[in-house]
């Protein structure tokens, strides 16, 4: 193996060697601890250390790196305290996830690291967002993100590279090509010779390097990073290497052809660099031995500190409270009495515009939201006021864009992502469920992201533009869900959601956009999140609903001459238990109405909670009415049959007469 030191000094080369040796010695110790049952799992990076160490050495310490399973050398080169690293592996309180996640599934703002999740691909979109923040702030920094050759088969890889190229983002995409995805060889993962063939298709520069050659990796990353300080553009670097051990230790390596590991062992990055330094008389045997003794002592000291730490003290309150970044909302009243008549859609646009004025770095992202103003024209005129950098048309790639929003949040920038239709959120589902919702609970990073969701039926748009999908997310801890029914609430709750540094899904019923209007304040204002609103009072029964259900309930109660409480939940997560309890105790008869399908809908949770906690207050069973348990049909008369409005009339009469 040939090494080109270029202008590196002897002292630098010795420092590089120390950084290379540390993760190897840690791993040797971890494999012993694994066999002893002191750690539960281990993903080996043995034989691939040059990629991690070379990359980390080449990047500025305040530049973000997004590592993966086999990148122990990233964490050690960034000088994470070993006792905290070992505590992380053992599920101890001083670990970065406080026992909530394992191995390298964590990040550290202090060390400018963002850890992976098990789904492999989503961190690529996050890197785009971090790099976008650099570009917007013109601070001449790059971001480095890893993918394995197997993980590069995921759609996130395509989306992230495409976005980085279209937006010309300073991202270094490093593909660790170790030739295997668990037991699947490369020729069963992809049908090309090299990832350098991928880059040109995206308009991205590419380079292939020997991933076992520390200096070759270092120089390639260093050159890419320096280039990005002069010109924003992404680059893909393929590092050829081999995974000497199993995907994780339990997997083994029996699937490897005989002799393959022996061949690759000759290319061992630690042994070869060590021989190079000895041959160049930069390192002698005694110095090397002393260094091993010193590093092993530091490892033992770190383990001692981690081992002395007791088990985490279980606290249910803390587990729940850590779901969200602390935020004490203080509702803001409008500064003046000025009001004007605004449709539902105008109120949303007004709130979004005023929030953009309030937060000068805030970024809006979505398909066609730029000059076109979005398919519903909510952002019409925004580009003229705020510019294309802050009001960004996106490619058709929901996952990468939600990931980019999280990347912006890591850099302290608020963002709003518009789903063109709520139905399309399925393409960004993983980012919302497993990144936005869990990241603060896992390692304390907030997700300051609002995802706007034009939703609902009644406009004859068929099964892929009309779904009510709020229940998909209602089950997910770590999200906040808002669903206003009128212009006043829409503006005030949207502003409140944007103020809060936590992840929101903001549902907007499309059929209400231009169908209703009311006088609302012209000034900026917010409404308390988590508080329901009694929109009509009566003593006969209670209707608990939200969104379009509020309007159906008001119409039908009036038509039937029923005196009823109509409670508009407004916020679905967290929902207002106090308001629900109050109306149940008042009328003693309850029906829950929503547009979503019946089975597994939010009404099921409300009915169960009322029955469990307020059974003694009920004079009748808690009833529910909702849409059919089918997809939404296109033909208007079929759609009306799907929706619950007519069935609600029958059900509410039955409840009244019970």
C-alpha cells in the first residue's frame, strides 16, 4: 500500500496514527465485553477505520458529520469522552441517549455529530438541511454524511443526492463500499461497477479512493471540503473497503467465500499505516508499544468510570416529559383591534406570512410553493416578499425534504414543509415517525418543524387526494397535531405551532379553504395549543369533534333542533381531557364524530378514555360516527355515502332517545 503524505508533518502523521489506533483497540476490547455479556450488540468497523478517522481529521471540528454503524473512529477522533461512549454502549445515564437507544444511534451538538437510526437512509436528507443552513448563512462550511453500499439502495439516497445537486449544497456524500449488505453481496444490491457512475446522473462530482488508505481518504475529504468553502456544490466519494467481521457479531461471516478475509487482511489500514511510519522512521517499535499501553490504559479508565455508574433510575415522569423540548407557551394577543374578513385559506396564508416576518431565518419548503404559490395558492406572493432562498420549490421527494427540515432545526432554523396533499405524507412517513418524533427523546435534539397537511374529502378528488390520515400520527409519541375548523383558529394555531420548537402536523381541510370566512385580527396572534373550544352549548348531549366535523355537527344539531354541546378539539395531540370531562359530566350523553374512517380512528381513543374515566357520568354508551372503513371513492354520490354526515343524523337521534 502506497501512502502520499503530501505536506503533512511527522507530528501530524503520528497524530493520525494515534487516532487510527484508538478505535481498533476499543473494538478489540468491545468484542471481549460482548462475549462476556457486558454489552448487548456490536457493529464492527474493524478494517474500515481509515475511512472514519481520515474523514473526521479532514473536516473542521465545527462541521457536522453524520456517521453510521461502523464509524467508531468518527466519535473517537471528535474526542468524545470514552466513559460516556462506553456508558452509551451499556445503556447508562451518562450515555448520550440515557439508555433509550444503543451503539451509535445518538448525536452530540457539542461534537457536531448526528447519529443514525436503524433505517440507514434518512440521515442523508438531514445532511442536506444542515448544509442548506450553511449555504443560507454564507458561512463556508461543508457537511459530511455516510452511507453504506447496501443502504445506498434506499430511496433516501436518491432523494438526498438529487436535492443536494438541485440546490447546490455543500455536502460530502461518503459511500463506504464494503462489498456486502449483511450477507448480500454487491452484485445482488446493484448492477454497476462503481458508485462513481452514480454521481454524473445527478450532476454531482465523484471520486473513488482506497478506503483502507488513511492518507488517501484524508486528502480526498480535505480537498472536497476546501473546494466547498469556495463554491457550494456536493460531491460523492466512494471509499472501497471490506467488512472483516459480520454485519453485527451475531451474524457471523460464514457466507463469505473462502480466502476472501485473508486477502483483505493484507490491506489492513492500521497495520499498513504503522509499517509505513516505521519504514519512514517516523515511528519506532518502543514508541508504538508505549502508545498501545497508554491507549489501553485510557480505555480501561473509561470502562471503569462507566462500570461504576449504576443502573438508570427509572422515572416515568421523565420518560414522558423528555418527549418534547421544553417550551412554555404564552398566548399572544393582537396588538390592535383591527379586523378583516378572511377565508380559511387567507387566514393560513396570513399567519404563515407573519411568522416569516417574525422569524427572519425561517424557511418554507414544498412542491410548487414558489412563484406558483402552491396548488392552493397559500404562498402566492411569498417569493416576491421573502425571496427564493426562503420560499423553496422542492423536487418530488417528501422524505429528503422532511429530513432537510430537521437538518435546518439542528442548525437552529425554523422551517415549514407543505405536503401538497396530506396523502403524499406516506413518502415522508419514516422521517416524521422515526426522526422528528423521536429525536428529542433520544438525544435531546429538538425538531423545530411544522408540516402542513391539506386534508379531507368532499371535493371529489378520489382515494389519493382526499384521505383523513391524522390517526396514523395520533399513535406516535413525540408529535403535536393541530386540526383547526375555522379561520380564527387556523391563523392563531399555525402561529403557535411555528413558535413552538417541537414537531407539528398541521391539518387543513381543503373543502374549508374557500367555503368559510370570518372577521379575524389583522395582527399576529397565537392560540393556546392543547385547548378545546366549546363552539355551541346545550344540555341534551355532547358532540366531540374537530375539523369538518364541527360544521357537520352544527348543521345537524340545528336542523334537528337538539340542544347540544359541540366541543371542537382543535388540538389532537395533546388533546384536552379537561374539556372532554367537563362536557361529559354536563350532558351525560356523548357522541364522537370525525371524518376519518371509524376503525382505529381518534374517536376510538376518546370513547375508551371516557368509558374508563367517566363511566359513572354516562346515561348512555359512548357512541361514534365516522366515515366508512373503505378507501375514499371518486364519484360525488359515492363520496357522500362514504362520509358520515347522514349516518350521524341517525346516530345522534338514537343517542338522544336512549
